[in-house]
């Protein structure tokens, strides 16, 4: 849709998925499990923001807050949706399939020598050579290295 062309994909996926997870969970009359991780996650993003705002600048602190807040939303979404062993097994299988696609793409990217991946990303050029990457939350060379 043309109105969404400039939006980052994670905003288009994470926000509706989190809202869907809350709707599904609370229409079943089940409440979110109270865990100490929520307090720790809230403290973490506050500390991340304050550290970056003080040592760098306020705008960078906001950017880092948003980046980590998206990851916390994914964590909460997973807690809301995966509430049985069957759903956990399906999720793990899905993660393995997606990880295999990313790892296969990295191998093809290296073997082809072209340097452009399936999502149009270039190699990551480090001081010791080139490394493959992916896009979005998994755009770091270390993330791809962990998959491989």
C-alpha cells in the first residue's frame, strides 16, 4: 500500500501483532502472567535511555529506547501467544525454518561472490574482511554468525 512505503517493516508487524496478542489473551479471560522480568525490562529501557541521553545526546537516547522497546514488545508478544507445549514446538520449528533460510542466504551470498543478499543487503566490511548480514533486527554480522 502506498501509504506504508516509508514505514519500517518492524512497526508494521510488531505493533499489530502485539495488539492481536493482547486481544486474543484477554478475550480468553486469561491474564498476563506476573513475572519480575517486566520490572527488569522497564528498568533496562530506562537505563538504556538515560545512559545514552547523558553520554551521547537526547535524540540518540530516544532512538535506542525505541530500538529496545521493540524487542521488549516481541518478548511480551511471545509470552502472550505461546501458552502451551504444542505452540512452543510449532514456534521453535518456525524459528528453525527461518534461521535456515537466513543461513542459506548467507552461504549463497558468499559463494556467489556478488556481495548482495536475497534482501538486497551488502556484505558487512570489517577490519578483518567481509561478513554476511541480514536485515531488520538481524542486521548484525554477529547475528548471522550465530545462525551459521
